[in-house]
C-alpha cells in the first residue's frame, strides 16, 4: 500500500481490523519519511534544507530544524529496534553533529546557528531539545562512539539553551530536556539542575487539573498538552529510570487521556483546534507514550487504534506528497493552518508520534487486537471543567466536536483588540471534519455583536462552568466583544454570556447579550461545510432571532477540509429604545438596553441522513424564557433542560 512516495506493507486486518496498520507499517512510515528528507541534506549532513519558503528564523535555522526533527524520528525508530538502523542514519547524524557544532553562527553550508533567547530568532532553542533527545535515545550507538572533542563541542552548543531566556510557555521544557541529556551522560552541574527545577516549577503553576496544562500563563489549552507538556517530563523520567517522577507525571497523563483520547474521530482525525496543526499525527504522541509507559486508561488495542488511525488518516490524505516530504498544511498544503514560525521542516514535529516505537515488537501495543477508539463507542458528551471544554462524539458518523468555553491563547498582559483574533482559538466550536474559516471570510461558529456597522470579535474567554450527565453535557463562558482599533463605535458595558448544551448530535446554543447599545445587532454562525466533503451543518433559530432558518453565507477561501465553504447565519436586532422615544444619557450617548436572550439549535453530522431537512420541532418542541432562565423541552423524550443565568455563574439542569 502507498504512503505517498514510499511503500507501506500490505494491510493486516486480522490483528488490526480498524486500520490494517501494524508495527511494520510504523517502521516503514518512519523510514520513508526519513529517506525522503535526507535527500535534501547538506554535504556533511548538518542541515536538511527542505524546499519551501523560509520561516521568520531564516534558512540556516530551518536547516537545523530539518536535522533535529528528523533525528527525533530516527531516535525513536532505532531505539525501538534495539539499535537496528536499516537506513544507516546514525553515521549521518553523527557526521552532521560534528559539522554543525564546529563553528556555530558561521555563514556556511553546515554550521548551526547559536542558541539565543526566544526574542532573538530563538528557534534553535526548540531544536536543541530534539537534538538532545535524539542523542539520549541513541546513546549506545552514537554518542558513546563519538570522539571526545565532538562531545565537548556538542555540549557547548547545547548549553546555549540553559543560558538564554525561553518563550514563556512550553519552551521551558527545551532546556529541561537538554539538561536531562547532559546529566544522563555525566555532564550535569548546577546549571543543569537549575534549568530542570525552573521548568518543573512552571509546569506546576500551569497545571489546571483534569490532566490539562495551560501552555504558559493564561488559558491556552490545545495539542501542546500531549506533544510537549506531558511528553517531555514523562519521557525524561522513563529514560532516567526515575520511578517516582514517572508515577507523578504518569498519573497526570492517565487523567489527561481520559478526555483527550476521545478527541480523535472515527476516521482517525485529531481535532482541528489550536496552533501548530501542521504537526498532524504528533497529536497521537500522548496516546502512544501512555501505552509505552503503562500510564493510560486505554486498552493496548484501543491505543493502537487511535495512534495508527491518526497516522493513516494523514498519509492517505496527502500529508506526504509524491516527493515523500511532509507539506506545510493539514491534509496537503494549506496556508491558513500555519503560523509565522512555520518553515519547511516544521511539520517534522510529527516525529513525536513515533514514540510508540519505543514499545518493542512483543509489547501489547502491537500484539493485542485493535479495539474501537473512544469516539467509536456510544454517543458521549464529556466536560473538562479545568480547561472549559466540552467534547461531543457521535457513533453514527464518528465525528467529534469540541465546544470551546475556556481556551483563548491570550496572555494575561495582552489586550483584546479584534485585530489579534485567532480563528484557531476564538470560535465557539471545532471538530474532526471541519476547520475554521480564514480571517478574511465570514467567521464560522461565532456570536458577534455589530455596533456602528462593525462586527465584534471573541478574544479572552472567561469560563462560567461546565458539567455532564448520561448522554448530555454543558459548558458556559462570557467574553467582552472586542472591536478593531479605531472603530467608530464603542460599547461600554457590553458583555456576551454563552452556553452550549450538547445532546446526541444536537447543540443548544444560548447567548445572553447585556449592555448592547441602541441599534446593535447580533449574528450567530454555525459549522462551515463545503460541497462534497460529506459533512452537513444545521442552524435553526428557536428564540430571539429574526428568522427560524438561517441563511447561508459564502466563505470562498474555504477551510483546511474544503476549498470552498458555506456558513449558516442567524441575525437578530437587539432590544433598543422604545419606538416613541430615544432616551440619551447626560453625555448625549445612546442609553443601553437589554439583556437580550437568544436561543438556537445547531448540528454537525456526517451520517447518511445528514442532508435530510429537519424542522426545529422534531428536536425541540418548546422553549420558555422567563427573566434569566431558559427552559427547553426535547421532542424525543420530553426531557427539559433548564439554564439559569446568575451574576458571574450559570447553572444547568437536565431531566
């Protein structure tokens, strides 16, 4: 079977009935990706200068990135095979290490850039962790055979990570990882101890609970939990044989996987949510590490189903092109998926998924029969209170949806200008079959308030609670609508409170708008879908909207899943002054009115009946709004869901 430009073994459905992938497929995928990347190596192998536009760090840093990130894949591949090196890569990486560290910073074909602070083209600090991990994983076959002067030069270069300031997030785990390697080869000192202590101090500060870390101060919950914040400390503890630290970090990973393992669709796709999504199947790294270390709630067959499903999902959809290189994008190339720091070798952080290969051939991860992934079981709704997230999965189509009421990637010291809105965090919901529209197109899954002809953005998200029961769940948050700098209208006191209640494939979306000025309007959009992508979006107005059925607005720039999309949209005129008068304040500005309560029913489905029209009463047959309370009765069983807004809190009851 094909994996792009390289061949994979035939499917093996007896032990892998869901994916057909075995350990041999993982080895072949690693070998194919590595062989393709090494075709672009510098003469001495210190840089892999992959084709494509450079990142903001420059081509020399990008070349180091190619070396370091592929070295990580090679490290997992070779260590998992007990030193087996079918491509003869160890000698090449050793020669590259020698050449790259001879004169760091020199402008030639081989020299690596020095490691500086994050604010001075700091990308080499990121890559130092992959170099250190690669050396640690392959120590008996590479490091221990190097001449002492090469070892000394490598140490001098790596120590730059200990002596400069990381970015204020997961970057602190890069010097932590470098220090762990140096200590493992007898080169530790007070400097390495301090680097490790500082990282662990911050990691404790960033732990929010439920197995979730925020990526730095603030509320940034995304895939970095799995491929960085859990991976580095637990892998370090395992390699060091530190049982106490393994148990501590492992307990958190186990709890994390209780919710995170549900965030992979029945087709293998991880949620399209957060930054650095071009790392693709690295999203499965935490699941693989859990299986390798035993710190997982999943059976071995379920773990393999998830990680192999993610690998196969991307290889089958063109992530590795005909040249065998991972492209910058999601399925194939996709510019809106990227960040400014993305360069040609950035996608090779996908190498972290190959941590699964540290489980040897006889490990249950590879010998147990594949089992269904969590999203392939009964319909589920799961709240993650610490992160303010609500996960909703449906068995009929394998679609997983994430309702975001807690992750915004806004630093505590950062303002809330609409100019900084990030579609990968700002939307109300994300899924495994849809992506957000680009910033240049109408926003999907968004509640905006239009004041003076200007639409608002959602920036800082303040959670108001969440919970779940048997087959249903909810999450709530509030935000201050943000407007572009210099907008003609401002709206002091304007606030939006949002609640999502998920049940089956349906979503109640309730919004309360407070302090809207006279003449303001509200808009709510649903899921962005495109022709032929198999997913269908529904959005119906139940209360407060101008019409019951949404209009479709066009998003010609599409999403990561479709070249062209439409987005359903509801609109409403918010309560304003009575027709007989237009009161003003003493300053002459319009008096604000409200609150306004808006209730809608949304759904995203890829099931065979997804395209069938559905009337609101087929799902909800009654909506009652009394003051600060909204009550909704479901048509199928007559159950009521009651949402009560309070001062700084929301309560939801169902039954």
